[in-house]
C-alpha cells in the first residue's frame, strides 16, 4: 500500500517523532510558489494564463520536493500562494501535498483558518479528514486562536478521530506587538495567555512519545519568546518559521528542543526555494544544498 493511500490512525505527535528520528531532521521546507520567481525553464506563459501559472507552480513544487526530500522531515505548503491561482491553483496544492506524502514527508498545511460553528467544521473537513478513499490532504494545519476555544473544537475532534495535528498561531515572526504582545491586566502579554490555552487543549491528545497533537507557531526571530513558549507548553510541538530570509538563525533556537528532538520544527521557505537566484546553480541543486545545510545546523543545535 502506498504512503499516500494510508489513513493515519496514530497520534500526530507519535508519527512526527518517528519521522524526525528516522530522517534525523527537524526541517520543514515551505512551499510558497510565486509565478514571477520561477526558474526560467518553468516560466512559459505563467504571466498570461492562470492555469499555466498553476501548472508551473505544481512542477516547481514537485522538483523542490524531489530535491529536499533527503534532508527534510516535511513540507509546509502556504495555501495562499495556491489560492491566488484559483481552482487550478488549489488543484496544484492538493497535488503537491499528495506528492510529498508519497515521498514519505509530513505535510503541514499553512492555512491559518479561524472561524466558528459549521464554518470551522468545514475547514477541519477540508484539511484534516479523509476524502472518500483518500487520506486527509494534510497531516496537520495552522489555525488562528483569536475566536476562542469553541472555534477550535471541530479541529480538535478531527485530530482525535484521524490522527491530525494542529498549530495555533501564537507569536509570529512579524512585529505583531500591537495585538500579540498586548499587556493583560496581570502584565502578561496576550500570547502567553493563549499559550496556556494551547497547553490545556492538547493535554488529552498526548502520544506515547510525550508530544501533544496541539502545537504552536512561534517566530524564530523572537528567541526569548521561543524559550518562554517552551516553558509554558512543555508537551507542544513548536513550529518555528522565520529562519533564512526573515533573519532567524538556527543557533538561537536550542531551547525549543528541550522536550525532545521532535518537539520543534524549523521552517524555511524563500531561502531554500529561491536559493538559485543568488547562487546561479540549477534550482534543484541550490535548494538541496541549502536544505542540507539547514538540516545539519538545526540537528546540531537541537543537541540530539
């Protein structure tokens, strides 16, 4: 049976821990395909035809997945870049997810959805639940927390039924201080209140490896916040975007891994995808070299 046809029944934290230790990698490569940045050989008519642009982006994602698969534990497709290309783009998103799954990679859909009631249930069904005879499109997804606990219930239910993972957007790699850092009456920033909520929501979905199915997004550009997030959420997997083009460094992230080698995932997108634009090498070769470098650095920093 192929990897893409298997519906996960084990908890996300356990599957992730197994994958990290097997690959000796905590690196995710973000799939952020932009038609205007594609390699020359894939450009074609992408500037004139949305279907052609989606096809070029799909080919780019497949090439990147082939190139980085030996060095990464998974991919993080950013849904917005695919949605911008309409129905053809979303088809390219689903194809990229299936291709990555067939390559044995974890798929984390960066969708950042957030709503209530039936809308929230529909989002959970779209990303975390099986489709006919096919597995869920992703192993995990990102969500926004600002509509409260009840808005997360459908996602949590899907995670319990189908072994998916959830990453709440907590303290991101942009400035964000006007909302995320807003001081509460007791002096704590708002994001720390939400961190406690993430910890509580995930306490009953902890696998045998000690990791919860409910994790958090914490920008790698805020090393102090990374350490505080680990203290507040000892069982959560931390998703750390911002390494590379946004200025984050693997060397600043050691405290994220104190709960185990799979307790944090480092995400790099532009610095890997478009490495060829600064090196002059073949785009696949450049992506592979940058992914290999980051994989070694992150693994060394993690101390495992």
